[in-house]
């Protein structure tokens, strides 16, 4: 518990005292929110619109983005490491 009480406030203090950490945090918040909303609307879009996909077809709609992420991770692995 003592470790938690000494380690937890440090990142919070950095978040509010360092401008670059605040800017990067807000930027990542926006990017992750957009990605989350994009993936959440897939099932609604394909099931309830004129596509009328079933659950299997909705799941298959995620494959292109999964393939794209895997391919780009493989292609740019030197940049990521």
C-alpha cells in the first residue's frame, strides 16, 4: 500500500504540471475515442441499415481493419522497435 501511495501521485502530478504530457494525453484521448466510436458503430451500421448483415457478416466486416493493422505492424516493425 505504501508503494501505491508513493507511485500513484507522480504520474498525476506530471500530467497536470508538464504541458507536453497534457497535450499528448489529450491527443491520444481524441484518437482512441474516434477509434472506439468507429468500431462501435460497425455493428449498428451493418445490422440496422439497408445492409441487414447477420452476426457472422458483421464479424467479417472487422477483418479488413484487422488485416491492415497486422500488415502495417509487420511493415513498420523497425519504426516501432
